[in-house]
C-alpha cells in the first residue's frame, strides 16, 4: 500500500541503527591496496598516510557511505501529525463488524 504524505517538513537523517562505512583504495598503477572500516574516518586517513610513507603512493579513491532515513526533523510539529495520521489509518484498516440486526421474517 503506497501512502503519500503532503507535508513540507521532511528531511533526511542518518540511520542511528547502521554504521557508516569508509573505504580507501590506492589508485597507483599495479598496487590495488585497499582498506575498509566502519565508523572511523580517522583510521582510513591514517591508513593512507602509512601507505604513502611505505610505498610513496599518493593517489587514492575514497568512498564514504551511510544509511539514511527520511522523516520529520527532530522536534517538528509534523512528527506529531504523522503519528496521528498513522493511528487514524490503522483504525480505518480494521475490519468492520456487522451490526447485529434482528432477523427479518418474510410474511
Ligand atoms: Zn599503493
């Protein structure tokens, strides 16, 4: 089921449940050395400095990735509206019980 929310106050936030990933790859011809680590950019930088010191290689490809979620900004009034809207949708999705009616008799 697709839902469209028409609020302006959306933003992207880092997902607190996921680690950031840092990857560094030496791009000097014939080397191919690489380093990957979670949540530690300084360790990735240190690896490059050590690699340069040991090999003289000074060219790297660095990538950074992290998980993102879309939601209302912290403290936004929209957050309360979204929660209220989701509760009302949940109520509408509940099955409707037929009201007990007396059985008609044909005469
Ligand atoms: Zn290298």
